[in-house]
């Protein structure tokens, strides 16, 4: 109605067994032969407000029934695309398949936004090096939608995922509850890469004897392995636990900060087939 341009819309006849017809996209014209009687004529097109008219036809009567459809107001969808483990922003392609609706998230912030007509859609998100993700969404008129995405990397042999926010009870291999969320994200990564085998590496600082640190790091790696198996059903054959003690520092052990960096768990992809 706003532009006067022809539309390809579906015309149906509720309360009858007549099959719906579609108006010509070039002209907007539709036609059908009907028996005399009273009919509800329903006209609809995605992204537009539907209209109905009730008409009574006499024998041999010709009637022109036009519909001027009004577009539904667009609704804002926004959100952020980040890595599911390190939470760094991702520049991703975001689209509604088989439509012209698409955008790109800002690689420096991960934020995206665009507008859609009210309706149900599948939002497709993809970025280089990540497993594509499809998410159903429902856009309600007058209600903006916030939808965030945590993409999982495609596993590559030799890739190392370093986690320094997995916490254990002091001197023990008991995982503290505040560590569960990041381990849950690792589990999601493993589920998105079902053929990947990883080595779970436990590392310590240099406080304590070599043998003590080696034993502690092994126990902690095994605790992480057990969590992924029991809580998330990851195949045990895909998880290899190995403790390295203080033998692989990534920072000097001469400061508190350096020792904190060295106390860590790493996941190394050793096989993807």
C-alpha cells in the first residue's frame, strides 16, 4: 500500500475446500472462478499485515476484489558474537537464509544489529575457523530482541586452549564450583567437534617438590577429565589426562603473578579424525 508496487501474495478462502492461489509477482493480479455464494477472501504475505474481505457472488457475475497490504513495522534484533571459551569478539556473517536480510558483527566488539519484519526465522551465523550455528528466532511486533552467540572453534591438530580460570582446592585435585562454567564451555566445544581427541594437561608452579607437583598436576588433569565424562557424557577415549608438574612454565616462578600463570590446565588437540 505504501508504494503501490504489485506483490506476490497468497489468496485463500477460509471455510471452503478451495486451494489457495498466488497473485502474479509482476502485476499483482489474481483470478479464480467461483460458484455463486458468499466467500471470505483472505490475503497475506510475509512481512505484511493480512487483510480479508467478505463478498457475495451472483451467477455469472464478475467482481474485482483488490487488496492493499501494509508492511509490518520492522523490529530490531541485536546481540554479540564471541568465542565460546575465551569470549573474544568475532566478526561473523549473520543472515536469514533465502532472504536479503544479512549483516556482519563488528570484529572489535562482536556486536551486530539489523531489522526484520515480525515473524519466525532461522538466524544463520558463520565465521572463518568456527562451526556454523543456526538458531530459530521469533520477532514480535514492537519487541526488540537481544540474541547472543558463542561460536565453537573448528578443532585443529596442535591447537592449544589455555585455561587459567580453573580453580582447585589448595593442594588438592578437587575442582571448585566457580570453575564449572568454563569447563561446560569446553564440553560444548568438544560436542561441536565430535571427532577431536584432546590431551588435558595439568601444570603447576614451582612451589613444592618436583614429584609432588607432578603427582598433583596429574590428579588435577584426571579430575577435569572425569568432570567432562560424568557431567557431559564425553567419550573417555577422546580425553587423555597428563600431568606435567612444573616442567612447562609460561612465566617466571619468581613472582606471585608468574606462579599464578603457571598454575593452569591446557587442552591440546592431538587428533581430529
